[in-house]
C-alpha cells in the first residue's frame, strides 16, 4: 500500500506541471483549446514511438488491434476521462490562477467515492472521513486566497473543474471495470492493460474524435511556437509520466479502499503547484490558513495509509 501511495505522490508532482504550464500559457495569450488538444496529439506520438521502441512493432500492432476491436468503448472512455476532463481544466486556466484550478481539482477525491459507489463498490465509512479531512485541508487552502481574487474569477475557474473532477475518475473506472470483466462492458485485453503506457495510449487515441468535434465550437486560432513547446512539456511530464504512474498505482489496487487512497494522493498537486507558481510565476506564498490547510490534507493522506495497514 505504501508503494502505491508513493507512486501516486510522484504522479501528483508531475501532474502539477499541468496547472503551472497551463497558467503560464494563458498569461502569454495561448488559447485553452490548443493547450488541451495538442497535449493528446503529443501523447499519441510520444507513447506510440515509446511503445514501438521499447516493446517492438508486434506489441504496438497488438495495442492498435485492441483499439480497433473495441473502438466504441475507447472513444467513450477516452472522451470522458481524457477529453472532457482536460478541456475543462484548460478552460479554467484561462480564468483563474493555477492554485485555484489545483485546489478545486482535489474535489476528485470526493468524486471518486461517488463514482466507485456508482459501480457498486463498498468501503469502510472511515474512508469517507479521511476523504473529508483531505477535502477540508484543500478547502482551507482555497479560502486562504479568496481575498485576492474576485468571486467571478473563482467561479469561472472552479465550476469547470468541479465537473472535470467527476469525469476523470469515471473514465478511468470504466477501463478498470472492463479490465476486470464487468458485465455489459466489452471484453478488453486485460493482460495488455497491465501496461500503463498501453492504457494511456488507448485512451489518448480514443479522445481524438472529441477534440475534432470540439474545434468548431471554439474561437481558437493558430497556436504560437511557445505554446507548442509548452504543451509538449505538459504532455511529457503530466500526460505520459504522471498519468502512467498514476494508472500503474491504480492498477495495483485490489480493493475499493486502496483505489480511493491512491486517488487521494493527488491532493499533493496543491503543494507542488503552489511551489511551482512561487518559483516560476512569482506567485505569493500561502498565508497561515493556506499552510494549515496543506497540513490538514497531509493528515488525511496519512490516515489512508494507516487505515490500510491496520
């Protein structure tokens, strides 16, 4: 369990690059659509090349064959868990600082519990308590900065992320359920999905139709060279490294409590995102309330670990 939590924390560190780079792109005038869509185009290219080099052409063909056999499933799960989720995250970055997006994103801790319940999972009532502790910590971090931002800014930044917080675990859980043979879902290649990179690659390909259909509803123009470079870095750090580590940790969870605990490690993104904004975007340090909130969130994470070892 501790290994899974550590994997989740490292993933959280790389995930925080999303909030830092997206905010930097927004401040430079880059459109949110390209920040989102280009990330998954890069991920398809990076992962496709990586799988080809590391696992060989036959393995890559096996992955593509899996997509071809169950393309409807991968488009649905990819559009929900990658497409809709990340479009909303990038839209929010156009309206709010990275700390708003990062802290509000921690609602996924609570959202995950509802998603798991939707799929009939059960877990100890203490899990709800530990999740509430983490959420209170995140809430305090958010409240600590309210005075420096307008209510409208907070709403435009927070509302899309609240929806995204449900879409991401829903898309991932669909894949987890299919891998474990849930009735009503296609019989995917479970052994293939043990490879986190293959799983992310399939979800990334599945999100492509979503980005194509979304484009006409935006006012996006041609992206700048700087945005192309920054999005490539987001794709590498957050899309490839962080997502693969996170899904690997999730794949190692063999019950609902461990799944919830792994998802809860993503609250560490708040700390990493704030540190990144202070170092690279000249953001101010959190006040006492914000610092206390981070400590409360850490207490919640420690409670998850202790619960699994009791």
